[in-house]
């Protein structure tokens, strides 16, 4: 019989994952747009951790609801366009400058 972790154990694991850099790995064959959106999400996680603020506080600062912020912080970017993520990022980094590298 398989024993599942307790709710408390799962919450501890989630807290560790939330510290970043990512709670959802990026597939090796991810298309360029997904790689860009992944890197944008990473900036939100870094900001949250650096400023030691909650997900709720970050959502309020950006002007979105906490459910959307949760998706960004967990790298569930499928429903976001790159420009939408950049718009949100601009709320916390007013001088944001997005650069594209060609490998």
C-alpha cells in the first residue's frame, strides 16, 4: 500500500519549490516563445524572493488577482502572451528592457 505525504509535508515541499528558481521545469525542446515566457516568469519569482513579499502582495503591486500571480510564479504561462508578462513585469521594474539573443 502506498502512503501519501501529509498535507503539512506537501505544504513544506511547496514552500521549498516556491523559493525558486522554478517549480515547473522547462522541456528541453521548448519553443523559443515558451523559453522567453519562462525567463519572464523567473523574474517575478526573483523579485518576490528578493523583496521577501507574499504572492498576494506581489499580485496587488502589479494589479492582478492572486490566482494569476500564482500561475506566473509557478511557471504556468500557457494562458499568457509574452507582451502581457512584460506589461506585468513593467509594474515592478519600470525600466524593464527586453533583449533577444540569437544563438
